C-alpha cells in the first residue's frame, strides 16, 4: 500500500496505509478470537464510545478557540459527565448507588 | 564518536536481559513493575542533567541510561524473594516450546518494525525532508496514546491466562471487560487528541510550528490507528 499510496498522496497516503493496516490487524484478531469460540460482548463498549463522541462533538463545536489547558480539562470533565449520564440512562439509577460493575 | 555512542548504547541489552519485569507482570504485580520503570527514568534524567553539560559529554547519555535501567532491574531482582518467587529448575522441553513461541512473536515484531520503518524510508526518497519530519512528529505524538493502550492490554495478559482454563465463556467475559476498560481510557484520549491537536488553532501554538496544519489529516489517521491499538483483542 505504501508503494502505491506514497508516490501519489505523500504523507497522507503513508498514514492511510498505516491506519488501514491497523484495521486489518484488528479484523484478523477478531476472526482468530472467533475461531477460538470467543465472541466479545459489544454492548459494554457503547457507553465509553458514545461518551467520547459527545465530548469530541462539544469540543469541536464550542471549544475550538479555548486555550489548550482549558481544552484538556474541559474535555476530561465533559467525558466524565457524559459517561456518568449515559451510564445512568442505560441502567437506571445513579452510578454511585450501584457500584462500578453494573 | 558516533561509533562509541552505538557501542555504549549496546549496554542496554545487559540491563534488558537482567530485567525481571516480566515476572512481576505475570504475577499481576504491575505497580512494582511500573515503580521500577519510573525509578529507571528518574535516575536517567537526574544523571543526564548532572553529567551532560556540553556536546562532548554525549557519551555519558547511554551510560546514564544503562545505569538507570540496571538499577531498576537490580531492585526488582532483589525484590523477587519477597514475593516468594524462586528461580525454577531448568525444564528444557518447556524452554524449547517457549523459545519457539517467542520466536514467532519476535519475527512478527521485527516484521512490524521493518514495515513501520519502511514508510519513513520511502517517504525520505519521495517527499521533502520537512514533510518526513512532520510525519514522524505526528507518529511520535500518537505513540504516546498507543503506549497507554499497550500498557492497559499488558496488564490484562495474566488474567487472560488464568481464565483461559475456565473455558470460552469465562474468556469471553474477561475479553469484554478488558475491551471495555481499554476503550474507557483509550476512546477519550484518542477522540480528544483528534479534536484538540488536529482540529483547533491552539495545537499550532502548542507544537510550535504553523507547518503542523498540513499534518492534521496524518495525525487524525494515526489517532485511528491508536484507537485500534486500544481496542484490538
């Protein structure tokens, strides 16, 4: 891929090849796990993914011109708030009353 | 001079060979292993700050690195009896199987390193040196994210070994938990980095060069690669 992509697209082509190679590794690893009879549950991955997406969207829309320390601190606070809210919404009841493993 | 730097850098192989971090990781004593690594880095930084004053002192850098790593390895070695761990008797059959297994892993690591290096080499032939520098800088920045993800994965390895004997269902639960924990840490780091470092104007100030703007797509793609490292089984 590098041989094809780099002459035409330069460093973006090289990075694309790297990202696609990493994606291929992930697919092959999942296939290998499936052959071992192990299929990981995907539902627990929804909350952190959605919380990160919400944080990124808010930072992208509202926080583009913030100073870097504010962006980092704000991003951490946004992620924590989004995660806690989503966790409560999906399971019902406050996070702290049910323990971490719920 | 550079020949001596390479020669002295080879001392790190000695500290690597003596380093029993793998025992601590296998026994799920990650805190001790991490503390030793921090000790090594601290010693290295202090030694470099104290001993390296001029360009002529460059030979002292690999020696300082070796001293820090070896001190940490020695601390971990002396701590092994406290864990009740004794050196096992030689079991050649087991050793041979481990060597074969490690051989495949080593081959894949070497191949991976060659491939990762190959794109930089190829870029060196085909684009300007400044672009190669920006590409490498973006990769180095994302390497931090990948290292965090790798550390989380490594912490789960002994647990996987333990539950593997309990069957596919237990392994599935453990894998799901590991993925959740990795994503819990990795997803905000990757998403936040993509937005902050590649999407806003403050990243230019942070990284100190307006040329960084040209690297934003590269950085985003590397972030995706880092996310893969965070979540892949």
